[in-house]
C-alpha cells in the first residue's frame, strides 16, 4: 500500500493480510498452546488471563464470554480495589502498571492452584508489570502462554531489570504479527493509523481454545463452555457450570 492511502478498504486489505500472516506463523505455537490449555482444563485447572492497557481486550476474548471456556479468570488492575481493599484512588495513577510489587499482589489475589495456566498478553512484551507477572508465574511453577508481537518486542530495549521479555519466559509464544507500534496504515508525514494487534490476537486466542477443546473432546471429556446469557436458560446453565469452580472465577469489573 502506498503512503497516504487511508481508507476503510485499505485497512480491511491490510487487516486481512495480517490475519493470514498470523495464521501461517503460529501453526506450531497454536498446537503447543492448545495442548497446555487442554491439560489445564483436564486437571481441573483454571486459565488466568492478564494484560494491561489495550491488551485487556484480548484477555476478554478468553474470559467469561459466550462460546468460551468456563474455567477462565481475568486478572486486572481493578482487582486491587474490587478484591484487595485498596482505595479507588490508586487506579488514577497513570503509571500504576509499573509499580514494584504490583504483579505479586495481583497474583496473590487470584489465588491460583498449582495446575492453573496463565495467558499473559502484551504487544511489546517489555512492560515491567508484564515481565514481573511472567517471572512470578514461572517461579510459582505454572505453565505460561505468551501472546505478543515478536516484531515489536525485538525492536525495543528490554525494560525489566532482569533484561528479559515476556516471550523469553513462556512455554508457548503466540505472535500476533503486528508491526512495531501496532498501527498499519502509514500517515503522510510520519506515524501510522489503525492498530491491528487486537484483531490478530483475538483470532489466535479463539484458535487456541478451539484446538484445546478439540483435544479434550477426542479424549471423551465433558468440556465446560459458556452459552450466551441472552439465550433462554443460558444464564442458569452457565451458573451451574461455574459452580464447579466456586471461588476461583472472578467476574467483577466486566
């Protein structure tokens, strides 16, 4: 696409190309992540999703949605207030996600079990809280799936004191194939428009879920999956299945 060609059709073309790149680049990673997810669910585990900023949108593709797995939990900064008793004012800090000890506190509030799996999402993969959480998850013995842009994370310095990035710590790495900076339509005079990582990341999350559920069904497992609460009887059915994981699935903040 030539510079300055900004339109809905241009973004659609570039978005389709990014989707094709993501599918082609992640075949082995999706298989590996699907096995991790299937093993977690089979072991009565819960999958914990964590991301900050816009990466939270991708976490919501995993957690608590129609057509998704029930044993999923979202870890977010609001947990500090909703579940940790912190003053609401802490959320006004624009640099909160960089605070030392933040990831450890969020991990403690999630109270995961040893068989639980983590999906951590970060386009850059270098933010301190993201790497802190990944380090803590691995130190605690959990398996970890990373969803990041390998192009972006390789193009920027590692910010964490350990010198590590999210992708360095994961058991499976999903590459959303977004460019450094995420946006894909070049603007006249510099810069770019329209981020693509949410589209490709959502696709990869759903592919991993499909892969995991396929593996579980092949083994004869009864897989707990949400139906839409806006279908007749949907809420009641979901509540029965959620009860298997009482106290482990946190839906506050949605």
